[in-house]
C-alpha cells in the first residue's frame, strides 16, 4: 500500500512540473499574412486571376480585359497579342464603351528584365483615328502557379508601379521597371507579370484606345 502511495505521489509531482513548464512557455505567435498577397491594384481580382491562368498556359500571349471587335473583321484583329508581334502597324484596342479608363492588358515578363518600352496608339497609318494613351500605369506582380485538381491556382503579390506619360506622337517611351526582378527560385512554377492600365487619353476619331507595341529588355548599368 505504501509503495502505491509513493507512485501516485511521484506522478502528481511530475504532472505539476509539466504544467508549470507549459505555463512558462511563450505563446505561439500567429503567422503573419504576407503583405499584398493576392491583392490587386485597380483591376478586378477575379478577372486578373483568370488572366493568370491563361498566361500560365501560354506565356507568349498577353491577356486583355476587353478587345475591340468590328463587323467584317476577325475577333483577333485587335487582339492583345498584337502588342508583341513587332509589327509597327498592328495594335491592341480595348473594346468597352468610352475611352477605356482602367482597361488593362497583362503580359509575362522574363526574370531579370530591367526596362519596358511602350509605343502608344494605332500605328502611323491609323494613329489619329484611335484614342492614344496620355497616361498609363504599369503594375508588376510576382506569381506562383501551384496546381489544384490539375488546374492552376495562381497566388500573386503586387511588387510596384510605374507611371508612363506620353506626348501625342507615335513614339515609344522606355522606362526602368519599378522593381528588380531577380532570378526566380526553383520549386513551384513562378513568373513575373506586368499589367498596363489605361488612365488618360488623347482623343481620336473613334472612342477606342490603342497600344501599338511593347518591348521588354534587360539593360545592365543603365538608368
């Protein structure tokens, strides 16, 4: 009987010691949510998420919020991919009512790129027919592309913004990207994405705003 009492007494002291240790242990801090994670600026989050899925399937083809479609022309005549075709007379034209403020086009950016050149308008031949950008915003995102049920589920982070101001000429404006884009880590597929957002325009004969061409480059040692 005495031996059983000693065992119970020892167990009691052990439980007290464990309880005291747990009480002294610091409480686990809740994990901080990463700032700007899955948050867009100006453009709708759902539409951007859908655009990222399209870019994940083919990084070579930009994705636009809207595209002008004219009777008698193919649906891709003014498509967003025209801004990357290196043809000075083709262009993307937005397709909403009005001048297209806050309409946008998203495109992939190769890691370690440093500069973005944008040529406004509808090429030289149709320059005055379409609206031309006066002010554009360019947002930069880093995007991770995990897959869920064999579908991409993009996770994105806003990195920074640049503002482009244009004269009313078919002349490109080139600026350094607002953030550095270092080489992406191995693991989950990732990419950088730029988003051009229309703000103010020079008016043309038609109330549709056009962007002629963009060019992404890496220039080291230059401002």
